[in-house]
């Protein structure tokens, strides 16, 4: 069957609309659930307000940033306004595309967070009736986020293509989404860990009060953090990866399909696959439920496998049916998906408390915190191997599979389709991921609302499933980002070549980046240092901010009479802690973000496109390495602490436990602030490079 | 003036002989110094015996390894014995070159360690007379090692060239040195940190007895560790880097000079520069003394600056004098040296306790050990930037400087000469470095021998200078290794091209490694994961081994009556601890070393030379990143602890101090086991790749 572009748009649009309708249905379903406990509702309200405060402040700051970037884009991109043959319209479209990308990402995040903060109270209340109803509320609340994010990705990409018909504009759109994600993930990450670390250290360790105790002034901030860091941040991150992978694939597809303006069968394949991925996620979400035989972890995992299977079958059918859909490309995306699952399982091996590694770290903790750290760092380093090898293998297989279709261009397109394949189930992944903070909040509400031991136990079980699945989805997200940025490197080269052709310099066409070229090598070395410094700035941000918040907690316990003793009616000043977390997060994230973007520009204007090619490569390698290390080490320490807490190696209060808490505190900003933000940092840098490619060609020192 | 090859050999030989004579003079001078305190001599004898035990066991294990590798080399290299046109003589020469490299390295290390363990007791005794005489003994003891190592490097390289006239044989010689260094550094590193960590944790922290207390069963092992880890290990490491940098330069020089057998002016330049570097180090060593105005740190730094200056002047004179010595190449080596100094200073900024960073980490420790770790990790990450940028800039400048001489081949040769320049002062660096463990031992002996408060204070001052300088030399060593491995990448390409020409496949000649080539990319990703896993294996080795030793210390304190109370005549069983450290170190280092070598072979036989080119690049990038991070973070924690101990942030016994001790314990295997071993791992992998290049060309899967 011959596909027309309008049919493809229709398929994409249909999938997006179905997703939106289903999201609205789920949101209404969540809202309808019982929510009668006044205490819980009051606390949930506090959390909701805290989240709103943070989002409002964050978006205000980001609005300035976006406005500034928009002005620069208008002045310089795709061509400087004073350049020869500049088309004002193009610059305007690019600017609008950028703004649209930022807004799409912000809206999806905000709605998701609002639904999540409705779901938490309801899940807590449902937990009094057992695990099944509570699981469903938590999961469906998360699914709203998943469906909205993936639906708006698809809608945005189709809209951009339809309106502009130009893949460069997609880069602008993607950059809008990325620059928002960078700040949402990094800012949210600093917020959530500031609160978490401070609440734990000042509350659990120093004062000896339980987790989620309402006397702790940081407890609301901690729960707000789960929402702004994990729901909104992770959503923005995966929104960004998803858009970026589609953009990279489309940039290369359009170049192969016959130039920037032409949408041929390769481009159609990208959209159709993405639409089928969304449909598969919906099917997966529909099947998620806790059965009598399996717990919540099994339910989450099963629905992921269902999504994967459905995607493979649907895309195979499409490949069978539509003319020009090559099996080799289907193979590439299947390989991507397969490797994604492998990476997830490897992550699980290193971070799950039923696997041996967590037990080893817990055991080492008996000798003291230094050994908790040393063994965690070591296994974190080791955990890098399977993911890196997995990405290496999938890139190579996808390349070799698709090369026979017409040379290296097709081969690079094949890699981008492996990334699209890996990200096809992203709707499902986000749902699983957003489930975590909802049930984590529910656990907190159950405790603060005094719902009793049994309910807390149910909430604990739901929470623990969230943690396990979170480690896996995080590994998956990093793997997907890895393939995505590799294809962004391909997209960058494709953009550079288009620009060179436009400038009439066809003889110079790049065929790749030679490591032995001094500019490439220079870029590689500098690029490799960037993620390290970026992570350092974020971790120090958490560090500094937590010091401030701990001082505030100490002050409140000293100055507010009756607080420590838990006198009825005495309440800490929760807002002070939320304020500290918010202000600090915004203050600390700006330098990190600017550092990444400005170094890209410096390297590009020093060494030109070759240096930037190297810079991207160095950035990808060291970024993946550090992101995997930090995410996995963090997850490992978290679960080692929980493993000790559940009565092993001396249990709660033992020396091993104290060491475990220190490990967990170190791991918190690793896994929830720096690690996942590196993904976004790489994407942002890659997109900046592609956007500014023409300028780098024209102006560079060496 | 026209230089002949025999004149060049004569210059090199003369420099080596002068160095040997001076080393013998210094060794005899050290031996002549007063050594009358019986207690000290007895303990120093224990340390010497412990070192001998370790070296004997280590070399026995290594002899098996070297024998096995020699058989493989004989069978396969340069061509498999059953290949067409194989020359049995060549294979035999290569095997002997390999064995010679290993033996040279082992002999230099052993003599150095023996002199160092004579110097420690004498330095302790001299410390009763003040800082000046004690400094001189410590420094001259270290200088013996420095002179021996660099002299035998030069002698070995000249000998190989003279006997075989073939640069490939140099690769074999270099691989012999490297494979020994890998095990010496890694094995010594595991030994020293096992002992150090266990002595500290079980002694200082748990039992509350002072450092270097003779009641501690691990105290002798700790002092032995300083010798086998820092003196022998660091010596082998720099021996290896030095040989490798000369080898890489010579491989490329001979290819440019007209083929493998031809030694032209470019090759002569390498030898002359290396000889002048050695002469400069001798001048530097001659000038080292503590004046009334400056302390020992200043004395060490000044002599480094003297060496640098003398080297620049001498090489400028040579360039002026000798025909064909190009100023551009002199410029490249000057840039290398200059950047080396910059990297050293940057390292100093991040690790010196007079600079702000150490104070910040000490301050963060007040909030608990998690913040010690988090801030140390963050600043460790940041410290990567100046070194990476420095290496990037020096490689680019050297390339661009030398490219006009005749294209990319000359440009890569320029980079290798930057590495030779950076390593020119290596004699001085090793002297400074070996000074550290000698005075560290002297401090221990002063305490155990009861030489009194004032002597301990003097020894402390000498020790502290050693620590400061050690951090700088370590940064320097990593920087030098960075440039060396870049030039080894060039040497690898040069070898591949020679092999292709020999195989009659000139049309295939490599011009570089294109990142967009799927095999290269595959190699990069896998190569980047190797240093992480390698480090993890070493750190876990320390971790496991320390657990065993701590258990042994506990046992001794429980079972040996009167030990804890310090009853006269009761002595712990020092040898048990030495045994544990030795056996464990040898057991743990083998998997790490084999892992690195075997992964190189696997990647090469899967993806051919392109994959290996990428593999080396990935290895270099992630290796440098992790080595810099771990060395600097470790140095930072060490000094932060010392800063607290000197009375800041609450001083000894405060919570900040406890946190500082935990940071230091984490940092120990970072900075003294894993960090510096990565250097050697990269060199070994690069050399294996070059040696096996022909096999990879003929046999690979994809």
C-alpha cells in the first residue's frame, strides 16, 4: 500500500487524540475517587500549593531565559539577520518553533504534576482498602502524564512539519523542549534532593524522628520535591529525548528523501512508528493491574512487556503493509527496543535488592561508611559496562543492517530508528516513572494522616515497587538518550553538509569526524570534561542548599515551642523550607545550564564544526559514563539502605544502617539530580551545535 | 652541525652513564649517614624485609605472567609463526625485547626500593638535628630512584635501537615495561591501601591509638606499602610512560625518516631531547636544598623549576646547533612542558590545603560525612577541566606547529614530542615522588623509635611537603600519560599503515579514525567502559583485602595478651598482616589486568583496526577523566582531613574530623590504587593494540 503524507499525518493525529482522550478519561477517573479524609486533604493541599509555588517561580525565571534565547535565535538563526540572502520569515519561524517547544513541554509537565498531586491523596485513602485499588490510582495518575507527554510530542512534531515543512525548524522546536527540560530536570532535581537530604539528615539521623513525620519542617518540601523532581522533571526529560530522537531521525530522513523540504517514505516511517509506539503504550496501560498472583512490581513490568510486544507486532504489520517500509529499518528499531530492555535488566541486576550486588554493599557497610561508599562506587563503575556495550552493539547492528539500503546516510538513519524504537514505549516508561512519586507521596500522607499501620504497610509495598521500577526506567532513559544523541551527531553532520551545499562549498562536504584531526581531537577532550563539571555544579548546588535548609530546620526546632515534643496544634513553618528549596534550586541551576551552552559556543568558535563534532562525541562518551555511574550507584545505595532497614546486617539503628544512610545521602543527588540531568545536558548541547552549525562554519579561529 | 647516529648514541649513553654514576654516589652517600638507633634500625629492618617479601612474591607471579606472554609473543608477533614469509629471528627478537623491558623495569624498581628503605631510618635519625639534613637524606634517597629509572629508560631504548634497528621491537620492549608496571602499580596500590586503610580504621578510629603506633599489627605493613606502592609502583609507572612516549615518538619518526629501519634526524631529536632531559634533572637534583627562607615544599618546587629552565635552554641550544633540528619541534616540546606545569599548578589549587577548595570540603564535613563525600566528588569532577583543556590545547598547538613541516605525519610526531617534552623532567618528578614515602616512613620510625616530639614535628613538616608535591607530580604524571597515549594512537596508526603496505594493500591506507564509522564508534563506546570497570576491580580488591586485614587486627588485639595495653615486650604479629596484604594484592590484581588486555583482543577481533582505533580513543578519554577525578578527589580528602587535624573546623576528635577520616579512607584507594593505575592500563592497552595490529587486520569478524 502506498502511503500519502496526509494519511501519515492523520495516523499521527489520531494516535495523539486517542491518547489525549484516554488521558482525560483517566484524570477524571482519578478525580472521582474517594477523598474524604480531612487531614490528608489538608496536607495534600499543602503539597499541591508547594508544587505550584515552585512551578510558578521556576517558570518565571525560565520565561526570562526563553525570551533571551528567543531574541538570540531571531537575530542569528538559521542565518544572522545581516547575512546575505536572509529570509526574515525563516528567523521568525525558528523563534516561534523554539517558543512552542518550550511551551509544549511546560504545559505537559504542569498538567501531569497537577494530576499526580490529586492522585496521591486518593491513593493513600484507597490503600486502606488494600493494594489493588491503591495501585490503580497511583498507576493511572502516572499514566495521565505518560499519555500527555507522548501525545504532545507527536502533535508538536506533526504540527511543525505540517506548518513549516522544514526539518531545521524541528531542531528549533526540539531545542525549546530541551532547554526547558534542562532547567526542569536540574532545577527540580536540586529542589527534591535538597529537601530529601535535609529532611533525612536533620530529622531521621539527628533528631531520631521517623520519615514523613509531620513535625519535620522539611517534610512537605520533601513531598513537593517528589512531584517537581520526578514527575515534572522526568516528564520533561523524556519529552525532550522523545522529541530529539524523532527530530534527529527526521532531519536525516528528509536529507535522504531529497532535501529539507521533502517528506518522503523515510520520514513517514518515523511518524508512523512513533504513532504505533503511542498506541502500544495505551494498550500496555490498559492491561496494568495487580493480580492475586503478582505484586505491583510484576504488574508494572508486565505492562511494559505487553507494550514492547504490541509495538513489535504493529510495526511489523505496518512494514508488511506499506510500500517502502523496509524490513531492515524495522530490524534496526527492534534492535533498539531489545537493547533497551537488556539495559533495563542489567540496571536491575545492579540495583535490585533481590540481586546480589545490593546485598554485598549492605554487608560492606558493617565495616563503616567508607566501605559503603567504596563498594557502591565500584559497582556503579561496573554497571556502566553492559549499558555501554549494549549501546555500542545496537548502534553497530542498526548501522550495518541499514547500510545496504543506500550507504552511510541510511546507516545513520538506521541508528536514529533504533533510538525511535527504544523510545517507542516511552509512554509506558513515563507512566511507570510517575507512579513512583505518587505512591511515595501516598505513603507520606498515610503516615501524616494517621491511617494506621496496615495502610502504611500497603503504601510501603507500592512505594518499594516504584523504587525498583524507577531504577530500571532510569537505565532505560539513559540508554535511549545515548542512542538519541548518537543520531543527533548524525543530524548535526547532515545539517553541516546542507549548510555547506547552501554556501556553495560542496567540495568541502564532511564525511565524518576524524579523530586524528587536531580540531576534532581538541573538541573531544574539552567535550569530555563538560558533563563532569556540569554534574559537579548540580551536586554542589544540592550540597549548599541542603546546608541552608538544615540550618533552618535546626532553627525551627529551637525556636518553635512544643514542636519537638509534638504538642497538638503546633506546626512547623513548612513554607520556609519550600522557599529555601525553590530559591536555591533556581539560583544553582542557572550557572550549570549556561556553562554547558557557553562552552559549546566557545569550542565551536575556536575550532569550527570539526571541533564541535569532537566536542559532541566527547560529551556523549563522558556523559553516558557519568550518568550511568551516578544513577546506578545512587539506586544501589538507596536499596542497600532499605535492605538493611528490613532487618538485615543488623537492621535499623545498627552501625551498618548508619553507614547505609550516609551512602543513600551521597546517592540521592547522584541519582536524582546530576545523573538524569546529564542526559538533557547532552541533548541541549547537541541541538545548540546543530542550530549554530552555519555560524561555526563561517566564523572560527582555527 | 650535522649529527651522525653514532654521536647521538654517544650523547644518550653518556647521559645515562653520568646518571648512573651520580645515582651510585648518592646511594653511597645515603648509606654513609648515621644510623645508630637500634630500635629504629630494627623496625626499619622489618619494613625492608616486608618489602622484600612482597617484591619476591610479586615477581614470582609476574615471572609466570611474563613467561606466558613471551610464549604468545613468540608464537604470534610480529607475524604468526605459520604465516607466509615469517622470519623466526624477528619473533625471537620481539620476545627478547619484551622480556628485556620487563627486567629493566623490575631492576630499576627493586634497587630504588632498597635505597629508599635505607634512607628512611637515616632520615628519621637526621631529623633529630633539624629539617635541613633530614630533607637532604630523604630527597637524595628518592633521587637514586629517579636517576636509575630515567637512565635505564634511555639505555634500554638506545640498546634496542642499536641492536634491532627496528621501531616495532621498541614496541615490544615498551610492552614489557608496561605489563610489569601495570602489575607493580596495581599490585603495589592494592597492598599499600589495604594496609593504610586497615591500620587507620582499626587503629585510629576504632581503638583510638595514634598513627604509627607500634601496637598496631598493620603498622609495618602500612610502611611497607608506602615503599612498594609509591616508590616501586610510581617508579614503574613513570618508567613505563617515559619509555612509551619515546617509543611512540620513535615509531612515527622512523616512519617519516624513511621506513622502519632508518634512523634519521627526527629519531635523533627524540634521543637527544631525552638525554638533555636527564641532564637537566641531574642539575635540578644538585640544586635541591632547604634554605633558611623556604621550607621543604619550596625546595622541591624550586628544583623542578630549575630542571624545566635548564631543559628549555639546553634543547634550544641543541636546536640551534644541530642541522635538521626544527624550531617548530622544539616549540612543540616546550608547549608540552609548559602545559605540564600548568596542570600541576591546577592540581595544586584543588588539593593544597592553603587553597580554598580543601577548606570548603573541610567546612562541609561539619554537616556529616555525606557532605565530605559529595563536595569532594564535586570538586574532583571540576578539577578534570583544566587538565583536559590543557591536554587538548597542547595537542592542538603541537599539531598545528609541526604540520607545516610536512603534513599530518609530522603533526602527530609533534604531539609525541610534546609528550617527550612533558616527560623530559621525569627524573626530577620521580625524585620528588619517591621523597614522599621515604619521609613518611621516617615519620613513622621517629614515632615508633621514640625520638621525641620535636623530631616528630620535623618529620611531619617533611611529610606534609611530600604530600603536597605528590599531588602535583601525580597530576603531572597523568597529563604526561595523556599526551603519551595520544601519540601512541598515532604510533598505532603508523604501525597499521606499515602493516598494510607490507601486505600489499596500499590502497586501504588509513588516514585516521572516523567517528561515523560504525566499527570506530563501537570501539569508542566499549573502550570508554574499560577504565571504569578496571578501577572498580582494583577498588573492590582493596575493599575485600582490607576487610580481611581488619578482621586479623581484631583477632590479634583479642588473642595477644597485653597488646592493647602496650605491655613491654609484647609485639603484634606484623608478618600476618604483611602476608594478607601481599596475597590479597596479587590475587586481586590479576583479573583487573587480564580484563583490560582481553577486552582489547576481543574488540580487535570483532571490529578490526577501526574498532581498536576507537577503543583506544574511548579508553583514553574515559581513562583520563577517571584518573584525574580519582587522584584529585583523593588528594583533596587527604588534605581536608589534615587541615581539620591541624585544629580547624573543630580539630581532632570533632564530628568534622570523623567525617574527614571517612573521606580520606574513601580517597585512599582512589588516589593511590585506581587513579594512577589507569595510566598504566591505557598504555598497556595501546601497546597491545599496536603490537597485534597485523593480526587485527587479517582476522576480524565485521
